[in-house]
């Protein structure tokens, strides 16, 4: 049986080319793409470094954007999807060729997860600020809860399977589609994917090619829609891309092991900050828009 991995990788190259062409055309049409600042490059390098380790880059990047008042809230999802596309594609190239995973499982879950992201981005990119804030806040707090339960050993650490079959494959694929759609909100899918797939009996290591392969399709397909709607910050997105590429390469090829438990505790704090901050802002805006009695 012909392995689907070369086909998936070839498809990924085509998708990234389509995305890059669309982004370049956006810049030519006049969407601002100033040279990124050292801080923006640093954010990309650090957050994509940890993203390659399975920690995820959306939550900490969102927190930094908000803390530094660097990107408008309604542009954060688009900036994350656009800026992370190329670095995450490099992640996929590494993990889809280096870690054992059932080829059929990969062939089913990666394209359908990407489809969920593509459809979801078309809706999210058109939403006004407040629904995005609420959606991102709730999703971030939910992710923080899952991370907390994992750190406290209240959620199983995973099984030994390298793939899914039958009903389990259907359930896992449905989860991947939903996470792909939610990914368009600027909420990373790695943490919930690791947890969900582990609960379904998969070896967490085999979840990496699925997560990163799916994300590698999800992000540029979502990014194309955000770019076409000009719903992103060009300077910050470019900073994530240019800084993120070396961050990914260092994490993938140099770092073999890190004390991830300590890092995950830090991420819980960052995610909680970002989620609470977004919901607080949404509530304050609603009060400000309400007529006074």
C-alpha cells in the first residue's frame, strides 16, 4: 500500500505556496507590512520553540500581544494563523517523517481537520470584536482547565496505540474537525488534541504527527481567508514567521528533552491570564455600550 505521507507532504507544499502567494498579493495591495521589531521576532522565536514541543504558541502569543498592546483584539486570530503558518509547516515536515503513526489514521484525520479550519476561518474572520473576545476567552479557560487536570495527574497520560480504527477513528476525526474550526478563533489545538487522543488510547508521541500535520494545513487555509479580509496585523505576523522559523528548527533538531511539566505549569498561568483578560474586556465593553439608567 502506498504511504499517504509523501502525498500529504506534497499537498502541504502546494498549500503553503498558495498561502504565500495570497499573502504577497495582500502586501502589494497596500496592507501594512512594516519590518518586524526585535520584540516581535523574539515572540515568534520563543513561542514557536515551545510550540514544537507540543506546548502550543497561541495562548502565550495572545497574552503577549494583549500585555504589550501590540495587536488589536479582533486581529489576533488572523495574526496568529497567518504568522504561524510557515513555521508550523516546518514542524509537520519534521514530525510526519520521524515519528511512527498509522498511515491510514493520518490520511483521514489531517485533511478533515484542515477542512474544519478552512470553514471555521470564513466565519471567524467576519465576526466583530466582542464575539471574538468571548470565544477566545472561553476556549482559553477551557484549555487551561485541561492543562491543569493533566498536570495534577487527574487525566490519563495516554495509551500505546499508534492509530485509530472503527468508531474510535470516527470520534477522533470528529474531534479533529471541531478543533480545526476552533483553531480559527486563535486557540491552539495541540493541548486539547493531546488530551483527547490520549484518552482515546493513543500513544501521545503518535499524536504529534497528527496534530502538527493537521495544523500545517489548518493554519495556511485559515490564513488565506484572514489575509483576503485584511483581518490581521501584517507587521506582527511577519515577526512571528521570521522569528518562529529558527525557533522551530532549534527545538526540532537540537533539543531532545526538557522539563516540560514545569513549562506546562507556566503555560497554565499564561492561558488563565489571557482568558480572564479577554472576558473582562468583553464585559467592560458591553457595560460601556449599555445605556445608563
